[in-house]
């Protein structure tokens, strides 16, 4: 079946209805019944076309309402999470339940050479002596 626009089909239905709505055509026994079916189908088609147009407008309105509701929902979620964070504290691990990342301590810096492969000393290489740290660098708290 060829695809035709709704307006073209409605125009064709109306012109066909007008063409068979003549006394000499309606004198045939089966034409009266066909004309009545065509009239009912025209009414159904027009009713559905009007309903589709109103639903299209309603769909656009609902889409706009949904967009507004999503925006308001995002704002509310930010406020709720801020209130939870304020109540529990920024470092509380319980924040994870609310999909909030707690502020965690930074990991300690690795000692120098921790990422390097271990040095292999040959038996003939002397070990370096540890360097004493003077007390002036770290004053005592006496």
C-alpha cells in the first residue's frame, strides 16, 4: 500500500463520498451500504486525526513539564546531599550511602626510591654510612 499523507487521504475520501452520493449511484443495492461505511470511516479518520493533533500538543507540553521537573529534581538532590554532608561531616564514610564522596586523607608520600628497583650491591662495594641528623634541624620540645 502506498504511503500517502493524511490530508491527501482525507481529501480523496471526501471527493469519493461526494461522487457516490448521487441518486443514480445509490439506486444500486450495495452502494448505499458502501456509502454508509465510507461515511463512518471518514468520521473515524477525522476523529483520530484530531485526537492525534491534540495528543501531539499534549506530548510537547508533557515533555516540557518533564524537563522542568528533572531540573528541579537535580536542584533538590544537590540541596539534600548538602544537608546530609553538613549533618554527617565532610569526612564521614557514611556519605557513601548517599552517593557522596567523603573527603579522605591523602596517602602518605612514598619514601624515596620506593618505586625504583632494589639496588644490588656487590660484595666488594662498601655500604654507605648513615648520615647523622643534627639536633638543630629537629629542636626538642623540652
